[in-house]
C-alpha cells in the first residue's frame, strides 16, 4: 500500500479549507472539520488502493467513495453547496495524481445520510467500481438534485507532429510512452507516464507527471498549464498542438505549426 507524504496531505487539506470558507466553514467548525474529511478521504484512498496488472508501479486509487454523515449535517452541507460531491471529486483527482496514484476513472463521491453517525463525525468508505465481486452496503441516499455537469470545450483535439488528429472527450487524458495511456507517444525521450490533461472548470489543464525531460507549452517548461486553443505542447521530441472551437465563433482557428530546426 502506497502512503502519501505530509506535503500531499497538507495541500489536500488546504484545498478543502479554501472550499469551505465563510458560512460553509462555520457550519463545518461546529460539526465536521475540514481536517476530518481530508484525513478520512486520504486514508480511504490509501487503504483501498489496488495494484495494476500492467506492471505500472503506480497503485490504482479507488474510484468510488461513500461519505456517511448524520442526516442534519448532510442536508445542511448540500443546502449550502449542492455541488459538493462534484467539487470533492475534482480534489480527489488532484490528490491522487500529486501523490503518485493512478486513476482509471473520475472518482464518484456519494454523500449518504446515516442516523447511526453522530453529528460531529463522519465515515468514509472507498471501493473500486470495476473490481469483481466488490460489495457496498446498501444505504439510503438523500433526494438531492444532481450537480450540474461540467462544461467541456467544443471540438477539443490534439494534432500530433502535424499528422495525427486526436479528438479529446474524456475528463482525464493520460499521455506517455506506455501503451496504457490514452495518447501514446512513441519517443524514447518521453516518459512512460509523462503528462496528463484534466478537465477543470470547463477547460483542459496540462499537468507534468514528474517526467524526466519535462513538459513544455509554447517553449516554456511547465508543471501545470491551462490550455488555450493554439498552444504548442512539446513532450520529448514530440510536438502537439491543442485546438478547440471558439465558443463565440463558427469555426476553429487555423494554426501554423512551427518548423523543426
């Protein structure tokens, strides 16, 4: 079982503290602290992580989390932040990636009412949705409206070396030399798992995954970079251009690829 370091956890805790600022934070301070939910989510991810059959050294993080809380607490939290489950899911993606875990799918967060849990406590249970014979206790769900689906760029795509065009539709796109990536780059200077594109707040952001040769956008080395149409991404000796349709126009911008020197 892989254990995340203190820096990873501190960053995750800080994210949750920013999430629950103001009146939302006041509600938490009287019932469940940000540290409590951060600790239990992180520990659930650690304890239920799984090995991968492909030989990838990164453990697979769970993709399903049940957070059981007292009904009063659960209802008040959702009344103040109806999209809480979706926001927590995004934070779990960042925590897993920063801590060196692999995700097969975007985590699903269920907020569940449970009268056996006290108002000052919560219980987090993690599982893998696609694991054979996995079982989860049947619990009563609250009747809350589903969170608004995150918008996605129109016609997002990558043009690789000016030859191959790949449409981008998934919320998480893994890029690297290994065959288990969504985008496979056949280049010895590209790491097995080099970079990742994540859909965040309606746009894709490129993240470097501690690669050996680094990730570059418009000739600047980046650790993370919100992508805009026309950005030139370089991983190893491979060059990709990110394109998307202008939401206020009818056509896509034509990009002239820079010449190789």
